[in-house]
C-alpha cells in the first residue's frame, strides 16, 4: 500500500522499517530530517513536510510524542499547512500516537468534515517491540477501515484489538492500560520501601510475589528496574508518564469517573519531577515512596 | 514427624490432609470439633484442646483466622491454658496464619522465654491450592528450624522462600503480597468504571491488558470475577481484605513507611463494608469505583 | 471613569450597580441582553457586543463564568471580533473572573502585544457581598495600573490585596483560596459522617469546634448548610467547585506542586456529580462522605 | 470537693493549680514526683501511687499522654495495683486525656463492674489555656455525674459541652476536632507550597484568606507558625499528631466510616516522622508539601 508515515522517533523508526520490509511504499516525514536517513536507505521516500507526506497516499500514519505534535502536523499553522489539507478523500489517517480523547474527537470531526477516514490505533509495546514487529494495536473506528489497514498492522504488530466504532475509545483503552502499569509501579514502590525498612531485600520480595502470585513478565521487568535502580537510560521518561496519567484523568473526568489511584500516581509523578527525576525512567516513581519513608532525600543515583 | 495441627478451616483442612498423606503423625485440634472428622478418618488423632494438641509433638503448626484466634490457642486464658504451656522445649511452633507483625514479635518473645523454637511461615495460595499441596511458604526464623520443617513444607507447598532470621519479616512479606493483589483490584476497578462509562466492555479491556501487558493468571482470574460479578460464594471475604490491608498498614507504621495506596484501599474496603459488601468476595472492592462513578448505588447483586 | 463592563451575572450585576452608584460612567454588555435592563434604568449605556463595550473606555472590566466566556468576549471569533480589537491603547483590561493561570498569561501576552494594559483582579465574596460592595479584590499587575483602578475597586470592595507584578499570580491566589474552602468542607463532611455513625449530632459537633477552635463565620455558614442540607438553591454550584479545584490543580501542575488534598477534593466533586449533585450547592461534597459511610445511597433531597 | 488528680504534665499542671485556687482539696500523683512540687507548695497532698491518689476521693481526674499511661494508672500491674482498686463506689473517674474509643469503652465497663461512675471529658486547649482556666470540656456520660463535676469543670474551663450518655462519644468528638485542625494544616501546607513556587509570599496569602474568608484566630496562629517555621519548641509534637489522627481513624473504622483526608494526614505525619520531624511542632506537617514540591529536602531547620 502507499503509506505516508509521520514521526520517526524511537517507536516510529521500527514501525516504518517493518512496513517497508513488508513491501509497502512509504513516504516518511520527520521534523528532524536526519531521523529519516536509514529509512531512505531502505527505500522510503523522504518528504519535506507533513503535507507532502500525506499527498497521494492511501493511508497516513502518525506516530508522535503528544497532542501538540499531532495537531501541528495534521492541522498545520500559518507557515505550513497540515496533512489535513493534502490528504485525499479516499485516504484514511491512522493516528497511532498516545493522545488525548479530546484531540481524537477533534481529529474525527475534522477528517469527517474533509471526507477523509480516520482511525485511532495506539499501540502497546516499547521501542524494542516496535523494532521486532511485536506491538499490539488497539484500533477503533469504522470496521471497513480497520480491515483495510490490517495488512499494515500485521506488519508491525503481533495482534490487533478492535474496540469500537468511536475512534476515541481506543485512546481511552491505551491510557487506561498505561494507568494499569503505573499502578503496578506505585504498589511495588510502596512495598519495596516497606521491605527495605523491614530488612527484607526488595529483590527477594519481587521474586516471591512474581513466583507465587503474579507470574507476569512485566512485574519482573519493571520490578528489576526499580530493584537495580536502572533508571538511565530511560526506556520511557517519567515526565511522559505524567503526561499519560494526565490523559487518563482527563478521559475519566470527561466520563465523570473519579480515579483516586490515578490522582495518587499523578501526584507522585509530580513529586518525582519536582525533585529532578523527570528525565529518568518512569519506574523511578518508586523513589517517591523511598523518599517518603526517609530512605533517601532523593538526589538521583550518581549525583 | 510428630506434628500438632491447630486450625482446620478452609486452608488448614487441605494442609493437614497433605501432611497425613506424606506420612506424618498428626494430632489435630479445632474449636468446632466436627471439622476434625475427616482427618480422624484419615488417621489423625483428635485432641480436646490446644494444649493437648501441642503436647509431645516435635512441630506445632497453627493455621487460624486472625490474631485473636492465634493468641487464644497459644496463650490460652483462665479456663483453658494455651499450647505455650504444654509445648516441649525441643519443639518448634510454626505459625502459618496471616497475623500482625506485633503478634509475631510477641510469639517470638514468649517462645524464646519458654525455650521453645518459633517460625513464622505464612502461605500464599487459596483453599484449592492448599488442597492440592500447591501453596507457597514464606518462612522466617532460625535456619536450622526452617531446615527441620522442610519435609512438612514440601508436603503442602510447591516451594519455600526463606526471608530472614526474624520471624516477623515473613509476616511483613505476606501482608505486603496481599497488598499487591488489592492494588491490582483497585486499579482494575477504576479502569473498568472508566471503560463502562466510555462504552468499552470491561471484559475486552481485561483481555487486552492481560494479553498485551500483564500475561498474568491472577489478573485473569480476579479480573473475570469482577467482570462477571462472581462475588458469591466468596473465595476470600472482603472484610478479611480489610483485616489484611490493616495489617500491612500497621506493619508500615511500625517501620515508619507511608503507604498511601494501602490507605486508599483500606478506605475503599471500608466504603464497601459500610454499603453491605463485607461478606462477599474481596474483589468487590471494584464496586466502590462503580458506585463513585454513578454506575450503581451499590445494593448487592440479587437484592 | 469611563468603564466598560462585560458579564452581568449574579456577581457582575451587583458590582456594576455599585460602580454606577459611585459615579462612574458604564457601558455594559451581556450575552443575554435582558440582564442589562436594571442597569440601563440606573443610567448605564447598553452595548450590542463585547467589542462595542470596550470601545472608548478607560477601563474594561470582565466578570464572567469561565475561561471560555472570557476568551470569547476578548478574542472574539469569526462572526464577532472581540474586545481586544476595540480597546484603546490607553486602556486597561481588568479581568475579575475566576479563570485559569494559562488564560491569564495568554491575556497578558495579547494585551501587551496590543499595547493595552492588563490586570488580573479576581474577587472573594458571594453575590450578596457583591451587591453590598463588600468584596475583597486580589489584584496583580503593574502597580500604576492597580493605583489607577483603585477608585473602582473601592466602589465594589471592602479591601484590595496587591499580590505581585505578574497578573496570573492573582489567579493563583484566588483558586488556592477556594481550595482552602473546599478543604474545610471535605473535613467537615468526613467528621459529620463519623458523628452521625457515633450517635453525636453533627450540629452539636459544629457548635463545639467553632466555639472551641475555629471561631470562624465561614465554618458556621458552610457547616450549617451541610447540617441542614440546605443545598438548594445553590449559592455556588458544585460543578463550579469542580471547575475551580481543577484550576488549582492546573496551576499547581504548572508550578510542579503535588496537592493530594486538592486531588481528593476533585475526586469527591466528580463522585458527587456522577451521582447527580452537580447543580446543587458545592457544600454537598459532604454527602460523598455520607454515601461512603453507608448513610445514604445519595439520591438528592426531595427525590 | 475532694479530688484525686493524676498526670501533672503541661496540661495537668495548670488544671490542678486552677482546681486548688477554686478551693478544692487535691491529692495529686505523677510518675515523676518533682512535677508535684509546686502543687504541694500550693496546698495539694502528694500521693505515692495512683492507687493512693484515688483513695477516699469523690472525683478522680486523669490527664495523661496516651492509652498506655491511662491504662497503667487505672488498671495497674503486678507490682502496683491501679486506681480502680482503691476508688470508692461513691466516686467518679473523669478521664480527660485524649485516648482511644476502645480504651474509653474498656474503662466504662471496668468502672461499671466496680460500681464506680465514669465520665470521659477530654478538653480542647493548649497548655496556656489550661493555665488560664480557658479550656473547653467535652463531657459524656450520665447527666448527674456531669452535673456533679460541673464545679470542677468551671474551675478549669470557659465552657462545657455535654455530648451524650455514652462516655466514648466525647472521645470521638475530641479526636475529630483535632482532625479538623490537622486538615487545616494540610490545606495550608499545600497552598503555601503553591504560593512559594508561584512567587507569592505565603504570609501574604495567609493574610488574604484569613481576612477575606476565615477570620479565624486558629488559622492565624497555626498559619504563622508555618510561615515563620517556628516549629521549636513544639507546642504539640508532631508524633502526638500522628497518635491523634490514628485515634480518629480507629474510631472511624469502628464506626465503619472511611475518612480519606484523615488517611492522607496520617501518611503525611508518617513521612514527616520518617524524615526526622517527629519531635517538632505538628504544624511541620506543612513541610511535607514543601518537600514534595522540591522546595526542600527536608532537613530540619538549623541542621
């Protein structure tokens, strides 16, 4: 298929390469052009603008950091018209970024007004999974559009979940999924602080609960990061964790759902950022519990 | 080995039977004598009192509901002297109940004063696991005592974790493990409420996060209970959940560790009990999020 | 002085009348024109648009419900240019509404770019205080502008606090002040629930703490509303309470300050709204504690 | 009246002196005898034990630090029988300490069994108020006993509130009153952190909210302590604040009332103690918000 692909960060790189490998024709665009070099070598066409990347394609994929970045490339601004203005009426925009429900609804309305199709299809998986075509796609929107994009999803993911007709519901699922992970980290952080002050090794505690109770690779992975304080380099920056829990809270507020655990996580992310941990891995939310237990005054490792 | 076994409830039944099956000699005691019938048939001696069950044994195991029950059988009272008074100085008391750190410390002191050995060895696993000899034992105390009891642990469990020399540390690990499960339930409850009000099926959401993220049987099991509202019969009563999170909070207070998520869980257990859900499964903590989201006023299923 | 006044709701009515009484020349504008009738009778000129109300005045006062309303009248939209486009470069815009820090910063930038002056001057006081010229003004911005507007503030308020050079700081003070009141209500709500379930009259408890501890008219007033369940007619709607605590949380997030009590209040406002209490007095946040204590399933009084 | 008075700490000293001044005959007892010197000079008889202080009196007043201290003097132990054993059947025990509902109920039962009368009559007021006979008494129990003790209350207090027939209800009111003060401190702490990071002086903010909103001496007093960081010498130690909020939470748990704000306060007291602030004034709970906002790593003033 002819695909426009905007956003060649940690995630987008791997995804775009996998699409090329699967035989699709890619026109890629990234604000920092150098990120497109390896894709150009692999056969992608490099566009000079978001609008150019959207021109003439069947499917436009966006994989960007946040609401602002997606808005900028789709709606453009004075100097640079966005992809909305060039995307053909036959085409579908597949928004794979983790963005707000509000933006997803705005995109749905704008594309509908322009007679373009629109899917929200955020993904679960870290950059390694993106590189290995092992993502999970959470797709929402018209069934025929999901079916149309399935070959693309198959090229980047190990599975697709279709969650509904309303694109924004996929965004809700994505941010709630991230909230589930943050919840696990908060629970681990509090337990580890208790273990440390009780003279039990957090590593042993992690081993026990994961062997006897959870049997979950993600408990093992994140738990190990915390136990070993491997917060750098960040797999997923703590300040992005704040962004995501904020999206969950905003979605819940829209739906009139109190989520006190989400509020607690948000406040702990803020405390971590206030202390200077915004750029290290989000698993460092566990350090807030350490600091509150008097185990550390919170300067980062190595400082 | 010659073993005294006190407490033949849902958990104790299965454990005692497995000890018999492994060839150990059991003297059992339960406040309600009828609970001992099937064990008598299987070859156990039935004692008339806790003190009698402790007499002449090498190992005394207690598996009871709470601090009060354990105190009663060990320390006794005016009319009935406790097991402490009859246990020989060669013997070891293995306390497998989920009790407070404070009681565990009091038991350690009392047994030491009586020249008796003491282990805390609470278990992870529900009644089915107890019946199937698939528990996990968290043991703490003197290494030689743990080694001495290993044949017994092997008869009831699929594994033993030795966590330290201080018996009470095993109790901390146990209540923190339960806190981890409660945390999962709280996170699921909040997410499910968000899903319902967003028009996404909680069942689908559970399937997504467990396939793409957690891959954990315990998420699957508890998640299904909530999704299907299978709160009766209770696998583990909600009011016992309150007891256990209270133990975690008490242990944390002793160690001067704030655990705000544990506080949140405690407050939600209380809200559930105030609404009349104390006797149904603890997974019903998820209903607090439903009620707070206006999805239910909280009368129990079937009322 | 020649004053433009936009926003003639519960608060604005009284304020505008008091300005007229003090001898100022008013051009007023309200979306619903009938709200201007009594002011017209009292000598005010009625404008047809926000832009018209701003034309030729020395001071433009806005007193509106929320960010959206203020943005609409200042920035306008396609069909209707806003006050920004007609306000003279000699003039100052005094924004007295309770709005976000973000909007206040945007207004500051826009007015600066248009060579207009700008003050944020939100007020404390309910409609009765506005009618009685008994408000308190929290002003921030250039000192000479505050001095210039002092005769206007004197006509509507019993006092003015100047809090800084940056206009947005007045908005932070305002929303934090409201947060202090919400905190009082939450504390009262939890205590009253405890009293009820302990068989002590909440009214007596209120009397005790206000006599022995707080000696505060505002504890007395709000406490009585809760004790007597006088939630209708709403003095200040609960859904506006949610708006205001959200503004406090947003300001705190901008400043990287976790405010867990604000988060708790927000979640309780949401629970109240989910249950149908959004349109009654914000003091009904106390009912969330009642519902959580099983004292009520939360249908509104009279239903 | 013939009065036994046990507990001559900061509070008890002033109270006992005021009873003497009002013409009552006092027999006093304090664990550390030197605390009784000034009372002996003023005419009190000094007893050698709690049991001796209770002998032959009409009214026995206890004013001690906590549950443990009250239990020790009333119930005694092996070496030293308690006041319960010597108090005449005509006499009434007036427990004025801040103790748990559970202990108050235990005292009620024990005195009833001994045919002695019992009132719970905790007080509001700090040591200065005790010295100036300006306390407030919260009394509960049989009306005739409250009437009988009124001359004593009048000698030490500016007022008496009778809250019910069940003595323990007075203890609930007392701990809930303290909870109200802690809530105020938490709200101030969060707001002050926001002010500091927004460039507004907390002192000015305090002045604004107390002038425009609360008009409360207690907001002024505690607010000033925080603003000026006058945490030493402690008027009321933070670790005692933890004790008191724990009593409120225990009373609420007994009544099945979730109090999430009390939980939040408890967790912040714990965080403060973990950081080393247990011995300074409880107003230092405000520092937790400072630390969480990155304004301080929390070492105490002067370190």
